[in-house]
C-alpha cells in the first residue's frame, strides 16, 4: 500500500507505559458491522467494568450518531485532534452509558488526507494523540480500552488506526463475499506490522449478521473457520432486528433491549475479548 511506504522511516517514539488496550475495528468493506460492534462491544465492556473510549474515525460519524451524540456536541471532533488543533481528551464526550465515552467525528474528517498531504508523521497522529491521553489521565478518567471505529477503506485514517493499535478486530459479515477482501486486509496489517507498528496483531475475527436458518450463512462460517482457525471468536453475532433498530434511538442495543439475542451476543463477545486479553498477557 503506497501510503505505508510513504510514511515508513518516520520517527517512532516509544509508547507511554500503562496504556489502555487499543483495538481497531477494521474492514475496508462497508456495512459489515464495524460501527455496530464498536458501539455494542464498547457498551458491553463498560457494562462489565471496563472504562472504554470509542474513537470515531469514520467521517460518516455513525458511531457518534448511534450513541446519541448530537451534532451540536461535536464542536471538537477527531478531525480537530488529527489536524493538531486539539488534544484527544478535549474532544471526548460522555455517553448515556456509564464508563463509555466517545471522541466523535464529523464530515470534516473526509478532507484530512488531502489537508495533511505529505506532512511528516501523518500516520502517527492518532497514536501520538492516544499516548498523550495517558500522560494526563487521572484515576477516574483513564481508559482500559480504546476502540477505534474505522472508515470502510484502507486510507490514511485506517492506517492511523492500525499504527496506533495493539490489535485489529475484524468484523466479517456472513455473506457470500465475506472472504473476498479479507486477504487484502490481512496483507495491509502485515505491511503496517513490518513498517509502522511492529507490535500490531490480529485480535480476532467476529462473524456478524449470522442467520442459522440460512445455508449460505452456515457455509460462510465453516469456510472462515477453516481459513482463519482460532483467530475466529467462538461468539457469532446473529442477525437481529433489535440491533439494527437501536441506533435510530441513539442507543446501544444493550440499552435499547438488554434481553434480546443481539445484546446477549455482544456481552458474550466482550467476555471472550477480555479472556483473549488475559491469555495474551500471560504469554
Ligand atoms: P459498518 O460500520 O461496517 O459499515 P454497520 O455496523 O454500520 O457496518 O452495519 C451496517 C448495517 O447493518 C447497519 O444498518 C446496522 O444497523 C446493520 N447491522 C449490523 N449488525 C447487525 C446485526 N447483527 N443484525 C441486524 N442488523 C445489523
Ligand atoms: Mg461504520
């Protein structure tokens, strides 16, 4: 990927100690469940006691809207942070969910790549902003998880997310073309790993919009599990109308309908993510 070659060789400062776990929700395909997973995994992690910051890195701002953040409350957004006019903490707004905060985005973000041009260090804007977040944390406003909601492309925004992250979480929709594009994504991760961020890994692949009555859905699950093995989380997110209704009320599905199968699945996914974190740390 050209953008990675261009920014490679630029300085790489070490990370501050005790930083939160930083996970990017990435897949260059649109409509696969990145934003839905950012919102609901974030909510589920917060529900079980983690302190979570969602960074909305999509100019569409769906994560911000889905969490009920009014446009008027986005006067300081991730655009201001990445362009260097604000610190990440200045952009953060609380959500209705305790322990869940968001750095919202606006359409301005779509112009960032052009505006930054060939500015040195442009791939590390987000990494540096998150590092600064830790240095001025207090016990009640530090985060244990940062979830980055990526746009549906492999552009400078996604590269910033990958350069800033410990690991990538890939939502994959259970449909015919699911595996198409996955190899390109994995290739990009490898490229970022060998250049901008040697510590980057794949946290896991989460199968979304699973429909057990659909033979195709079952076939896709079998194929993805065969291809990606243990990288695929055991938890699958079912296709569930409550999940798709919730954002129009500006609520995570866990707040909209805690008892539905979608909420249950995201809670299960959160425990699996935490379990995987423990295993990683033990090694
Ligand atoms: P992305 O961020 O990858 O573009 P979204 O999370 O916005 O994808 O999801 C795309 C659409 O699919 C949205 O309308 C969302 O509400 C819907 N959706 C996502 N996950 C589910 C699900 N498990 N069941 C039903 N609808 C879903
Ligand atoms: Mg999205």
